[in-house]
């Protein structure tokens, strides 16, 4: 711990510090690093945990438990045995679960496209575009969610994330507007803040009255089984709760095995009420003859039940845990007590959310980039890429190995401090 | 050959014939058949030709030729080595080919959805819906093409199929209307008439002037390598020809391995101009992190080049050829010379197109259904399922084995004759 936080330093002390930090940054640039903390990609070691999939189904044949020849056309809802495995982890009855392609993002995209082309069950018309449909976006959040809204011309209303999930007072206030049609949620080990929604948050999302009769919760449960701590964080069953509260069609649940088996070759899931499932499959029936059932069979054999999934995820956790610990160690060592940075200590998921001094995130990303350390663009965790306080940076530690990660983090913390000192000096010069 | 065609029979002869045919139909119903000629599904024997895929990539690893780890995210355009294999068969340069999911229908659907949401390169606005965009539909054609148009609210204008492809005089007349934005084509061994477009047809499609600057040919080359005769029917390269004629963005080429490897677990392709490829991938970038590259790797290793594809398709042809021959034999034996049926003798593809007496197709399908023989619904090969002459039936012989196929066909020819006699009698009674 330092004697003084950086913001408390005198102008002269900051000036001295700036010179030292710039020297250090110059040396960092000279190292020719090529490191990448941008995306939540599994590491090769994680992917290798699912190596048996690469030879499956092999000699074990191509027949599903119900006798389906998985090689042929058909079976829009996906293999029952795979849906049974993921019913528990995703908290959706197997008969209300759809196992589809290799991408849950694609399923979310299709749901929104179908909403704007046709409306959802309960809609009196297609969802209007170009600013007349609004989607609530807890921030910081997942850039790809926001990119879909932007592409489809849907307005985004940021809602602050708290320690217990989105600010529910704000959510309940906003859904009184009939143009507010949806909310994005990553309810467990959230991207990027690693928050798991509290029981009260989930209950309020399930129970709240919305002006729009066709309001939808996009429940992207991407990290449902992705704990890294000793104890898993519990999440309430929003689909069941919504039904209990008289809103059976409120929730679209999404999930996938992308960060369980192979990132590009996994299986994605959609779960919802029977009416919503019929709605989606009705659209899919015009779009495709069915998903890749052989890949679903591979997954069903590799992960025959929920305990098999849990055991497999333990092995992922063993690989990810040291990376999260390393981030905390390196950040604490240099930035602890400086008053210019705070960060999350995730108990699951894929990301650490780092808040630097207001107005400094873009500069940190720039300084790191000059030194060969690629970070997620500043602002990416906000709609339209605009962080109003320019302070949030998402760190994705899964892909690099521990040595690379340490090098990247040691460069990063320097850049955080340098950007802060630049900013504080400019402020004390009256130019900030 | 009969002495007299059925339409030339007297009322009395027809009445006698009706009694005999109804008896025969009654006996057919008593057999309790459960046969299905509805969909172009590969048979288990055909699927088994690709059995090695089920154990791939196995111990051969997960690394593409360019070093890509196929298990991880990324690579929106698909594996270069697989695109190289299918570049020749699909007549698209590999760098202008996209290898995507498991369904070319999905790619067609996405192209039309993106056209109505955003427009295509050359559009001044999104394609209007609800009858203000028209798509030319050569008939008889593929029901799933028409179903997409119907779903998206696009008008369909039928154009007769001839022995050389769509009636090009009619096509050229219709594209003078700026609301005519597209044409569906299955250019080789067409669904269901098995016509391969002539050189002149392809040239005229490539060269014609269209009022819409953003007109598109949806070139569904589903049967590009699916000949069953000794000599393959040649098809001109429409993408190259369109470019030569100053319409580089005119053509969207589609294809897939669904009827080459595994029907539900193959790889689909989109090929077009660089501008169109960028357009589609730009949309896909918001929708997914990328296709299943492990499945693409499997396919690239199983089918390393175009000659490997050709050799593999020879084995398919050996299984399909006897089925096409059997259809011709059974139909000729009972319906030859009756004057109430004509049918195609395919040199490739998956279907036989059967024309029965005008006004009889729905009745034939009904009579066959009563006897446990499922046929594609009458009218399915026309927009909105309405065959104005109620005469076309699509036969899909690939799935059943030869014995089942013979049983189904022998039932079918009876139903064709029975429906014709009913119709002729009604006409001679003045009630037709």
C-alpha cells in the first residue's frame, strides 16, 4: 500500500512520477510484446479437455436414444438426450429446451430479427425499429448484445449494474414505458462484472408489471456452470418464477457449450415457454431442415448428464482460477491503494472488470496498444461503444498462458498508472 | 402399350374400368402399407458412404492448413482448404466462397432477410415487403424456396420451366418491372424437373437488363455434382458470365454437402462477388462468432479435392440410378400410352416430376394417402401450394429401398389411373 493515493499527490510529485512512468513505458514498448486480452476465448488447454469429442461418435454409431439416425435431415428441436443433460444447468424443462446450432448469439439474433419482422407471442404487431423500440442494457455489459440492437435499429437504454444485478428500481421505472420491450441479462458471473443476480433481482424481473404486453427478458445464461470458486453461486429459476407470477412468456433463456466443449463447435440452446418455443421453431421451420444432430450426439455422449458437466467444468475451473488470481495479485501489487483503479474478483465466468480513473480508459487502451498489449476497446461494454465516464476496461484472461498473462498485466498496470498521472496533471494544470 | 388412351374410352368402358380400379384400390388399402416418397432424403446406404466422417478428425488433430485451431472461435468465411475443394464444383473462386453452417437453405433465408431488413449491394433501400417486391419462381419448383418468400411477404410470379430452364422470354419481359428483384433457380438437375439450364439460358440470365439495379439471381446449385447418368450435364459459369456482362453482383450462388456427406451435418456454401461476400459476412459478424470449423475440417479431410468429390458422387449415383430406372419402368408399364401421365427421366438430382391428368394431382395424393403411400402434397411445387392445373406431383425416390419403392410406385400408378378415370367419367357426365 502506498503512503498517498495518486490523486492526493502535489503537482510537482505528479510531474516527477510522469517522467519515471514515461521512461518505463518507453522501455515496455521496446520489448516488442504481442499479447491479447481482448476476447473471452478458451485456451488450447481448455479445449483439449474435450479432445474425445474429436473422434466421436466414431464406432459408437450415429443413432440417438429414440432411434433417430442423426446423420439425416430433421429434428428441429434437437436431440432429447442432450436437452435432458442441459435442462438442469439451464433451469429449463427439457421439453421446453431447443438444442440448435453452434452459437447462442445466433439464437439471440434470430429472436430479435423475428421480433422486428413478425413480433413475439403477445405482440399486436412486429416490434417497431429505428428508435421506437427500446431495450434495457445493464452496463457495463456484453458488446455483442449491444451490436445486435444497434444493427436492428433498436434504442438502447443503459441501466447501471450493481452488486446484485441491474438496478431494479430503474428497471421497474423504465418498463412502465410501452416502447421498452426487452432487457439483456447475463445473470450468472455476468459479462464483464461477474455478478450473479440476487434472488431479489430475479424475483423482481419475474414479477414486475411491464407496459408492453410482449416484454422479453433475454436471459443469456452463458456462464451457467462456469464457477471457479469452491462454492457455486446460486441463481433462481426465472422461467419458473415468471410463470408463477403470471408472465409465462416473459423469458427467453439462452446458453451454449461454447465455453464448455469447443468454442466454435459446441451446441447452443434456447429455452422458454411452450408458446415461445413453438414461435421460434415455427420460424426455424422455414429457414432450415434442422440442426447438426451428429454434433449434438457427440455432446450427449461426452456429457451424458449434469454431473458429467459439473465434473468437466471443475477441470476448466482449475485452469482459469490461477489466471483470475494472477490478475488480482498483479493489479493489487501496483494499483492497490493508488485510488485510480478498482476491479472485480470473479467467482466465475470469463472476465475481470477494471475501472480506471474517470476519463482514462481509452488512454489506457491506447498506451497498452502502443506496447503490443491488445485490450478490448474502451467503451465496448456500453451501448454504441460509449462509456460516459470512460473508465471501464474488460480483461479477458482465459486465452494467454500464465507467463503471457503476467507480462500483459504488468504492462497494463503501468499504463493505468501513467494514464492516471497524465490526467491528474492535466487537471491540476487546469487543462483537464 | 394400350390400344386406346384412357381419354378416348367410351362412358361405358370407363364405368367398367372404374369398378375394377376401385376394387384394386380397396385391396391396396388392405395391405397396410407405410411408404413415403415425400422428401429428398438420402438413404441410410448413401449416408454410410460418408461413415469415415463420424470418427474425424480424431487423432489427425484439429489444425487447419493455415495453422488455425479449428476448435476455437473465429474464421467467419470458413476453412480455405474446404472452399478450395468446392470452388470448382460450385464455379466460384475460393476467395469468393463462404463455407458456413449445415444448411444452404439457411443461407438463402438469411440473404432474403438481410435484403428486406437492409437491402443488398446496389439497393437504395431495404427491399419492400407485402407485395411490393416480386420474386420470379420457375414452376414447378422447390417448395421451400416459395415458403421463404411467403413468410417474408414477397410476391411470387410463376414462370414456366421448359426443357432448357425457365422461359427466358417471360423472364426478360418481367424483369423490366423495377419491383421484380430476384429469381429462384436450381440450375442443374432442377428440383423437381431435373432440367439443367442450357448455355443460352445461363447467358441470358447473366446478360439481361433488369429495371431493378439490385436484382439478384438466387442460384441454388444444390445438385452441382449429383449426376446419375454416364455423362455429366455441363452448366455454364453464371458468376463469371454476369461479371463479363457488367453485372458482377447479380448472382448469389448456394450449395451444400447435405446430399454429398451427411444430410443434417454437412457444410453449406455461399459464393458471389467480393461486394456481396463482404455484405453477407458483415451481417454475419453481428450474428455469430463463426461457423463450426471442426466440421469443415472433417469435410476437407474426407473430400480433399474436386476429384475426391467426383469419385464419392459416383458411389451415390450407383445407389440412386436403379431407383430412377425403377420409377420409369413401373410408370411406363402401367401408364405408358394411357394419355393421362407424363414424367421426367432424370440424369441427376433427386426427383422425378410426374404430371397427371389436369385436375387430378390432389386426388392422386389423397388416394395414395388412403393406401399408406405418402406423396409430396399436390401443388407443393408451386407458389402458395397452388398448382393452377392441379397436375404436378414430385416423386422423391432416394430414401426407400428398392422393394419399398416398387410397392409405393405400383400403388401410385393405380391411383393415377383411378383418379384419371374418375375425372374422365365426371367430365363425360357433365359434372367435371
